[in-house]
C-alpha cells in the first residue's frame, strides 16, 4: 500500500498574522515572510511615504479603487484596472518629464505594496480558515502586483515566491495539475530575479523544493524529486544562522522527506540513512510544546517505518508507532498522523499476526478519510490506503463486505485521481488487487479481466525503479497465472513466470515481499510441471516453496499461508516417485496449517480438502504407519462448510469429496455440492454470467447424484436431487417471483422487504450484456449487487423463522413435485455415466423405476452430435435421422411405453417427458422403430415436454385456478406478429398465407405486420393478449443462449427482453419461427430457449421448433392447430389452450400423411399444459 507522504513545511501555516495590521506592521510581516530583506523594506517604506504625500495632492477622483472591495469570483476577472489612469499624468502642474516618471513610479509602487499587503492578509485568512475564496484573492492580488512594471527585481522575486507557494496550496485544494506547474515556474522566476546573497532565496528554494516534491507525486518523474532535494540542500546551505524565518528544522524535514522518497524509488540505502540522521538532528530543535514537533514526529516515524521494511527491525517499527501516538495526542496534523499510524499498525500485523492491529489500521484510515470533504481531491490518498487495508482484512477474515467496501473506496479514489498521476497508479494497483480477490471469491470473469487491465495500467504509470512497480508486477503475475488456469493461455503463464523471476532478482534476500514472490513463482512452475511432467521443474518449485518458508519462521503472520503451498508439490513428487517421506512431510505441513490458521480463514478450505484427499487415497498404508485417517469425510464436510472460503474452493472440495465416497455418504456430498452451486450462482449478477459459470461446473452432477440415490433404492430422493440440480438459473429467477400472499398476511414488513430485494436482484440478473457501462459504474453495480444478494439471503433465513414458513424456498419434496402428474404421467429420464433410468411419476402412487439397460451416456452423446450435425447440414441425410430415432426408441422410449401400457395408460393419452443431460437435445417425441406395421411413439401417445416437474406443476395449478375462476374469455385475445420482410433477413414468402389461414379461423385481436412489428409494440401487445402467434425469423445464440431472439422490424427481441415481462394472464404461444425451442448443447439441463422463456413469464402452453423450420410448413401446421383448438366454436364452446398438444399431434400427422420428410415434422414440439 502507498504510504502517506512527509509533512513538508512551506511559508503558510502561520494564519492570522496580517489581520488588522498597520502599514508598518504589514511591512514587518512581509519582511518576516522573506518577501523583503531589511534594505528592500526600507526602500518600500520610502516609496510608501512618497505615495502618501502625493495622494494628498491629488483629487479623490484620481484614487485607485480599493483592492479589498473588489469582487473576485475567478482569476480571469480583475478586481481593478491595472492600467495607469491618464489623469495620473497631470496631477501636478507643469512637471518635468523626470518628475512625471517619478510620480508614476511612486503610484505603481504604492499599488504594488498595497497588493502585497492585501494578498498576505488573504493568504493568512486561508491558512486559518481554509476558505478557498481567500486563496483565490491572494493569488489574484499577487498576479496583478506582478503585472505592474515595478522597477525593483527584488520586490518581484519575493512576490513570485509567495505566489508559487499559494499556487502549490491551490493544487492541494483543487488537484489541478496546472497549479503546480505554475508554482514551479514562479518559484524559479523568483530565483532568477534574486541575487545569491539575498536571504529571500531561502524561502524561494524551500517553496520550489516543496512544489517539485508535489510535482513528483503527481507525475512520478524522478528528476522532479532529485531537483527538489537539491533545492532543499541549497536552502540549508545559504540559510543564515540567525535566520528566524525559515527554521533549520523545517528545511531538514523537507530534505529528509525527499531523501526518503528517493530511497523508495531507487532502493539506495544511504538516502534513507541520511534522512534518519537529519531527522534525529531536528529533535533538539523542536522540543515538547514546539509548533513543529508534530511534523518532526511524523517524518521521523515515516523514515523509521521504511527502515523497518528494509531490515525487519522491530525496534524501528515500535518507535515509529510510539512517535505517531505521541503526535496524535497533540491534536495537530491528524490528516498526516492517522494514515501513517495506520500503515505502521498494518506492518505490525504482518509482523506479529494480530488482527487487532489490522482492524485498528482500518479504523485510522477511515478517520483520515472523514477529515476531508466528500469528493475532495484530498481524500484520494486516504481512500487508496483504506481500500488496500480492507482487502487485507478480507484476506484474514473472509468477510466479503470488507472487500466490497475496499473496491468502493478505490473506485471513488480512481474517479478523483488526475490522469497519469502516481496517485492514479497506486489506486489502479490496489483496485486490481481487490478485483483479483473478488474473482477468486466469486469467479466473476470480468473481475479478472479488469484486474489485469488495472494492473497493466498501474505498471505503465509506476517508475520502473520503484518498489510499487515490483509489487504491481507481482500481483499482475498472480492474475496471469489465474487467467492461464481459466483459459489455458500459455502466453499468460510464460509472462507470469518471466516477471516473477525478474522480481526475485530485484528483491533483497530479507525483503518482506520475497516469500510471496517465491511462492508465486513456485506456483507457476508447478503449473508447468502439470502440463509437461518435467520433474526438474517440480524440484525447482519445491525449492522455491522451501525458501519462502525459511523467510517466514514460526510465529510469522504469513507462515500459515506460505507453507500451505508446498504440500501440493510434495504430493505430486510422491505420486511420481512413491517416496513415503514426501507424503509424511506433506501431511505434517498440512496439519500445521490447520492447527495454526485462525478458525475462520480462507486457507483452511483447500488445506482441509487436500489433507482429506491424502487420507482417503492412502488410507490403508497410512493406517499401517500409525496415522488416524478415518475422519477424512469430516474434513471434507468442514472444508465445504468454511464460511469465509471462496465458492470456487468449496465447490472443488465438494467435487473431491464426491469422487471418494459412495452410498449414503455420497448423497451427503452431492447435496452439499448442489447447495454450493446454487449459492455460487446467486453471487453472479447477470443471467449471462451465471450461464458462463455453469459451463465450468460438471454437468452430470445432478444425474450422478440421482443415479447414486437409485442405487440406494431411494427413487423419491433421486427425483428431488434432479429437480434441485437442474435448471438452476430458471429456479433462481422463479424464487424472485415467488407468490407472497400468505407471507404478507403473516409478516407484511418481511414480505415487503423480500419483494424489494428480489426485484433488485431480478433487475440485475436480466441486464442486457450488450449495454456497455463505464468501468466505475460496473464496479459500483457489482458491489451493490453483492450486498443485495447477501441481504436477500439473510431475509430468506428470517422468513424461515416465521411460523409455518420453515420450508420457504427450500428444495421441493417429492410429494410437492408429484402434483406435476395431475393431468397424466410424467416420465423423468435420468442419464448418467453410472446408470440410465426412467422414472414414471403418477398422480397418486410411488414413482415407478424403469431401468434402461441398453442406454449409455456415451452412446446418447454420439446420437446428439449426429442429430445436431444433420439438422444443421445443408442437405439432411435422412437415414442418419431415422437411425437416431430408432436408437432412441430401442434404448430409451420402448421400455417406457411398455411400462405405461402395463400400467393401463390408454393409447392416445397425453404424456410429459422430462429428459436430462444430452437427451434434452434429442426428439424423444418422434422416437419409433419406423418399420412397416409397427407404431411409433407419436402413434401411441401425445407427447409434451417440461424442463422440470415444478415448472409443469406451476402451469397445471395455474390452469386449474383459471378454469375454476372462469377467467377464460369467450374468445381469446390473439396477438399475431407477422414479419415477412425483416430488414437484414431473408424474405419469408409464406407469412401472408399463414396469416390468412389463421384469420379465417379466428380474426386476431391485433396484427403487428411488418413495420408495426417493433420490439416495443410486441412487448406491449404481449401484456394485453392471452394468446400470441409469432411468424418471423428466429435464431439461437450458441455462444450466449440468452441472446437467442426473434428478429423483428426494428431490432431483435431477445430472450432476456422476454424474461423481463410479467404476464400472469398469458395462456398460449405458437412460435412459428426457427430455433424457438432449440436447447443449448453446452448446458442442456438448463433448457435455455425462447419457448422456455415464454413459459417462464406466464405462457402455460407453448408450441415451438427445435431447429430451422421449412417456411412452407408454417401455414399448414398453424391451420390444423387452430382448427382443432376452435373445433367447437360453432357450438359456442370455449377454445382451450390445453388442447394445444393434441392439436399439434393432429397437425404433424397431416404433414406425415402428405409425405412431408421426417426431419420437417419432428421439428415441432409442445411444452407445458
């Protein structure tokens, strides 16, 4: 973390001296300030006296306006006219030319001196009250004084020095880079006008040195720093021993500050040693009670802290803390004392490991921030420091709120920082570090990308010779290693390794950051070994880990974290060579970590998981060696339950647990994994990011868990596990829309809070990823989302404490899921590498298991690939399609049909399929032998699909409620979206014909044709109609299925756009568009397609297509569907959307009867009631 700078002394800080002063006292004050030496003061006194005589002779109308009365809202506006009034040339009768010139000079000098006096008064008021208006008045006055053609260069030199000082103060207040540039220019100009023997040069060199120091902090140019040190040395050299204006202590402290900063940039120890010697020489000059003692205490403490960082001396650090606590008691300069004390406490935490020191450091940084006005540039440094310290506190305690607060502070500091400044570099570095930590906690890919971006930019801004550059390079290397593990990019791994090797050469042997660099380099080498198996690389990694451990002896606060890395390498070498001592050493280090780590520390999860794996994998041998290893499952359970560990670490621990257990123990492991996966998704804000995360989670977990339960003869549990572990994204969104009628009666306030938080989470989830927000806005939103998600979880737990709500939003029981079979049997088909089964769920019976003896996951995966390849080919190989349908019949569907017939399910009945895994991408509804005189599935039963049992139960219950309430309209309000000529898309010739056939059967309430079919119009129409019929282009996005869309006249209506809607009265949707029910091959268990989205927002019955449809099929299928739905229209009976599946079955049979190829009619599918 960047530390607070030295407390530098300039001319200000002695406020109130000029208020109410007489002219003589004013002159004396200017002389005290170093603007005037005694000779100059005498000359100015004479000029002022002459001016008074002259003023008595002239008329009052010739007097110059008072500067003090001037209104000065900005520097571009003058308070008086600096030009000479023409009347001043004739105020005395008949003067000679010399006499006129003399009197002109007298008037100019009088104006000059008056401006100096008034500017000094304004500066003094600013020093006392910190009113920027006073500072502006002082700067304006000095600028106007310098505009006057006063002959004495000495007067101008002093004024330029004070102007430089005021501009430096203005920079501190405003952060405007031009102020500090002007400050340096005026100080240097004053030095050019002054003579070498002029004591005023002491003030000029002092102010110039301070301004150059500030310029270095702003731009990082080391030449500014070296020039500042030279200026302070010159001020010290020319200072007179009896000079009471610029105290020796002040110059020594400024010089020491520059030397200490030069040490930070170059690492040359003699600069730091000289700084400390100089400061110890200041001590007798500023005894207790001296006004400059706080400055001395601060500066000596800063140098001692730097010395501690160099040599690890506890004495230096403790003395620094003691000096700063003494300074804090003096109740002066708190803005400098608090952050420096916080830094020292932070260092002592790293030295001794007391979290109390770290928590006090955060407190001190927070107090330092509060000393400044919100949004003021002076808050930049304390915000940067607070953000970095909060990140470290998060690393120790694992509280995500600490990390989020740190990111918030750093984002604010970044907004306030000047482009290209060192402050911006420090801010970017700390922000990058925090984002890296948040990525490791929540696996937000964008956090990792932004962390790398921040750290690269910080590296560009940091001087290459500085310690900050090395630290940023080390953190960037850590991010690159993580990026390599995520993306497999070899360039990232190579860059990380090279950078860390370079850093190690730059760190001294005992440098505090060397252990971290050694561990990071070892991790890079370990990753290389995993790729190429080169044992020499592994040996090098082990040696680096051991070197790091030697630098962290017992009692060192970083020891636990440091030794946690070595066991992985030792176990890898044991697996390579089988040397038992490697395993023993690894176990010993793992035990030490568990014993010494705080009870709530992020390192515990991976360590406990690794030790549990070692015990489980080598239990027999270790028992013979006397180890007690039977508690390895308990270790896994503890690891997955660590509240401060990252979700990624806990999920990895759960996966390791799953692979090492069977039977009832495995169900506990599977259950833990499914719970973690759900929580993991919750911390991801957008739907798209949730989907990206799902692709990293093994897709077969829910199916394998169900297979394990079936092996244990617990079929109901298998159904529950499948429901809990599939369609995770839809399940989370459904929770945000949970009906709250009962809760609002039991606890209205709690219900309202749940509703508020749910709406916020849903809004964040469905944000359009194509809307690019500024990075700071993204950071703010991400931090806010994390807090809302945490609050939502707390509220859910509170609701479960309310009587009767203990199961609120918990996974549903089998008895609840069984309601899905109210209207007919539901067949859940579980596909696992262990076994494949069909589970038939009936309304009032135990689930019936049908073991699919011939089905194999690998075979079905091949079928899915074959089917996907064929339907996307330009010319379909019909034999391949028929081969897929026959294989589905033989291996999956025929055993189920036989069992249904055995159960008495009559031919022509409706059945619902709930497939899992790759089976969700295949046309189960069209399976059959496709042999003469042998019926196919579609000849026996009417098939519908449902993504989950709870989704079907929901639409069935809603449908029954609608019927009971007689809410069905006499004729449903139908919205038709017809797009024959969508811009940018091919023409669809049969749209008009399809529309005409529909209108003959039922004139639609509303037709959005061509130009009328805009996104806004369609979304508005959906809210006002019960039924909708789309005739347009549809497309599936394989990269991001939530960007699948209908192509409308103005733009695409995406799946995310649809999800935003709430349509409680929606009933039936016919999607006569390509790919409207095309499942995602990467995450088939999530069932992400347009038909599912419409079902989510309220449509209870949906017809869609699995892939690209033939345009000529649309009119016939639509006509037959609506003809059946309105078959009893003439008799006055209502059209019932629940007949849609039967209507589709009739329509596709007509296509078959007309000889339409199989690949065209099997495209149409039905979802829902």
